[in-house]
C-alpha cells in the first residue's frame, strides 16, 4: 500500500490518499506509513508544521461560526433583530463569538 499527501500551490497538505497504484504528479508527495499530514506544508524535501497568525486563526473561527450556524453575519443579525428564529439566544451566542473573532482581525 502506498500513501500520498496532496499539496496545493503553497505546499499545504489538502488531501491524503492510500492506494495500491503509483501516482506520478508534482502535487502528490509519496510518504511511508505516516498517515495524514494536515496542518503541515511541504518545503521541497520534508513536511513542516504551519504556524498560523492570530488573524488567520480568527478568520478560520469566523468561517467555522458561519458553518455551524448555517448562515452569515448579516442573516444572523437580522434574525436576532426581528426575533424570527426560535433560538435567538443561540444566534446571539454565535454572533458574540464572531464579534470577538472580528475584533482580532483588526
């Protein structure tokens, strides 16, 4: 069994694949029994951990809040304002978390 790490144009691992066949592509890096290397970057000879800035972490947190709530900031704020949602407290919690993350982006 062969394993490969797929990298994007910046060298970041975006996918992991186990296969019996050989893959010969510049964006597929063969590794040996190491498992997925998500959160790492290929530097041309080895994988290294990606260190994220506070702004990158805050942006990821905002994206996760949007994903969990199933809506963006404008929709959350609108539903809270008109009280249209059955769970405005949940939306308010998401928006408070998002506001804190946005403050870290400044």
